[in-house]
């Protein structure tokens, strides 16, 4: 369609000021938000869950290769250095194929959608409870800590078997030609061999870690955004939200990292030799050393004591520098995507 003077008419664009940090263009004739067409009929809590689920999936998929490499180091005695990451990534691509960098990511996505969705939904539910009590717009730092910790515990309890399976898939070597164990086979084998308790192996350090981890992450993110709003009298920009989410992830993961190492060791015991390096991690030409892994799962205390005996205090923080790289990236994407999708899905309080 052209105007009389031969030029194409410009389509008027309306700017949606409900999310000023992204300035969403709206074309007249289209729904104002996707929530009106895709999830409009759903209750607000369900839309909240969907927004959180997609936010978690986006973040996890982006850092999945770094996650797999980190887990391989966490469950082996091989010392970790950031400089080793490119070499290990190349070894994985060479021996297992490029897709192996995302090995276990399907299990991650199956887990992270309900995990992140439940976490964000629970946090917002507790937040609404607190601010409704005194008719306020924001929570205090203590309330943010309680809301974040509650969200973390609820999401872990409901989705832990999926996290266990994801860790086990990450350490199993992928065959280029032969059949590989998938998500269903791995979780089925765990249940058959160890029953329901086996599906929750490593839950103790996870719960101990998630209380400060989620609590601190949500508190820092929430309070930083509140500070920006009160200081500048406006919503945080996209960059400010990314930085807030990144800083919250950096601090939270650093504080609870030894418990993450312990959890991964407990989750993968019997699948890989804890005293033996994976061929993917060893320098070319290095010889295999160490004994086979114990088949009997250790308690959290025994796992930490064994790790300290094998590798010293450094062993409890092995791979932390990798978290300093991927953690802020994942958290900033997750928190920012969630804020964005809350507007898209017309979630209350978005």
C-alpha cells in the first residue's frame, strides 16, 4: 500500500510506558500485551509461574556449557583453572560432539521451568502478603530475605529429583555412535536402585544452601531496584536491572558455594570415581590415577570431610571463579527476563 505521492505510509507506533526501561513498541490493531492473547484467560498466579519458568529456561540454556564443565571439575580431583575451560570445551566437542556441551540441558529445562516458576511465584506471593499488611509498595530487607528463602525452599522441595538427574546426566559421557541414557532412563534407574530416598540424595546441603542463597539473591536484587526507584524517581533501566541481578547472583553464590560442591558430590557418587579424573579434564598425555568411586552414598558430613581430606579447603571452592563468570550472567538474564515477561503477560504487580 502506497500513498498518493508514491511513498509508503508510516505505521504509527505507540510506546508502552508501563515498562519504561524497555520502551515496548505497540502497533495499533494488535493486542497491547501477549497476555491478552496467549495467557490472558489464565489466573495471575499461573501467568506469574509461566513468566518465571521461561526466565529460568533462558538463563540456564545460555550458561549450560559452562555448567557442565563446572560439574565435571566439581566431582573430580582435577584442579580447576579458568584457563582450562576452553581446552575442556574443545575436548568435549572432539570426543562427544558439539551438542554434548548442552548434555543434560533437557533435564535442566524440565527442572528449571517449574523450579524458577515456583520460586518467582512464591516470592511474589509472600511479597504481596507483606506489603498488603501495611499498604506499602516495597518490602524491608528482612522481609525480602524471608520471601526469598521461602521461595527457594519451596521450589527445591518440589523439583529436587529433576536437579539430581540433571547432575547425573552431566557427568555421564556421551557416545557419538552408540545409545545414550536419557532423562527418563537415568531417573528411572535411580528410583529402581535406591527408591524415593535416592531421588533426594544430597537434599540436606541443598536446603542449607538455598536458605541464604535465594534469600540473599532476592534481597539484594529487590533492595537495589528499590534504591534506584527512590533515588531517581523512576523504574530501573534495563542495564540497571541486569547489574542488580548480576550482583545479587555473585554475592549469593559465593556465600553458599561449598554446599553446592557437597551436593554435586552426593548426587553423582557411584557414577564417576571421586578420586579419578575424567579423560575430558586431564591434560593430553596425562595418565589415569586413583581408585574407583565408592558405591555407598556418604552423608553430608562425611562427604565434606572426605573432600577436605582429598583436596583441602581449596576443594570446597573449586570452580567458584567459573560461578563468578556465569552466575552474574544467569541471574541478570533471569531477573530481567522475568520483569519483562511480567509486563508481557500482564501479571499483577508487573
